[in-house]
């Protein structure tokens, strides 16, 4: 299990339930770090925390996740807990 820390910007529900975080990645074409989003799938076991996730939108939070690596080396993160910590913005 890993801990993911980031600014939660949205909670998406529907066919694929996910938490959306503000993030950054290195863009090889530009040769610099650029803004992006990072999605973490919400598992069936953690759907019970949906209200807590929605209340935490706009805050920097910590959540436990599992990383799943596919054969083509894509990494997916899946939620494993409720919000563990909130760093309230001033």
C-alpha cells in the first residue's frame, strides 16, 4: 500500500468512479514539468467514503492507494481508504 498526497479537485462518479488530483509531469517534448491531473479509481470497498471524498474537494489530502501495473507498464492507482489527513489551505 502507498500513500498519495495531493490537491483533490474533483470526485467523478458514473461508469468509472475516480478521485481527480492536481498534479505535474515531465513532458519530454517540451523538456519541462507541466500541469496535469492524476486519477485514482474508487474501489467498491471504498465507495462508502464517497461523501467524505466530496467534502474534501479543494483541499490537500492524504489517501492510501494500491498501484496496479499492467503488461504495457501503465500504472493505475486504486483507493484503499478514507481520507487519512487533510492539510487545510490558509
